C-alpha cells in the first residue's frame, strides 16, 4: 500500500509557473510514485530575504512506496535538474521542493524533518495544502485549517488555472 505524502513547491526564477508545471509532471514520474492531485498555483511575497521576485507556490499530493529519505533524495535531484543553487538561506530559486507531510509520521533526522518545521507558519503552504486536503491534520499540531486561521503570513493571490 503506498504512503501518502504532500510536497510543497515554490519558484521565483526563470518562469516560475513553468517550473512548477514541469515539477508536477516530474513528481508523477518518480519511481514507485504517482501524482494524485495538485493545488492551484499561488503568488506570494518572499519571506525572510524580501529583496527578490515574488514566488509561485503550490502543493502536490502523491502516493509512493519510497521511504521519506529516498523521496527527499529524488526531490533534490529534480531541484538540481531545474538548476537550483543554494547560495544563502531564503535565496531566490528556480525550484524548491519540500516534504511537508508523509502519512502521519513525525521524523527528525539530519536534513529531514517531518512534518516540515515551518509548515504551520506559512500561508503559502497551508492555503494550497487545504485546497487539496481540506481535512488535513498536522501530526503533533492539529488541524491545518486552524493553523491557517492563526497564521500571519502574507496574503496569497490564486493564479488563473494554468492547466
């Protein structure tokens, strides 16, 4: 039986919409993985380092038999193919892929924490997540819709359907 994982996607360089649309396809092509559904695309202001272009964000729900660690390695390879460079924290990027949730597990390892440690603080993740999983529960934190209600992140603009 496949595991259910939610992947956060973001881009603000080199045609961000196209970066995310390509990444949706690539998620579905991962070994032993299928793309179940993805959210709409959302435009958001940058967080942290604010002197950079706006982001386009989304969330994808996948079914996979990959372990969390193997999934992360596959996501890093997709980022690399998209030209991702890690110059400094919150830097502009061609593509950012994060494992947000993986079933209902809680995991803390070097380089991988599930649920994603900033998930409950980011409107640009919570809003698209709730679009595709309105009853989503964040392990150890509770319902994602309650997290969104108290989240004070930037307002998102839902982009016209691109697919």
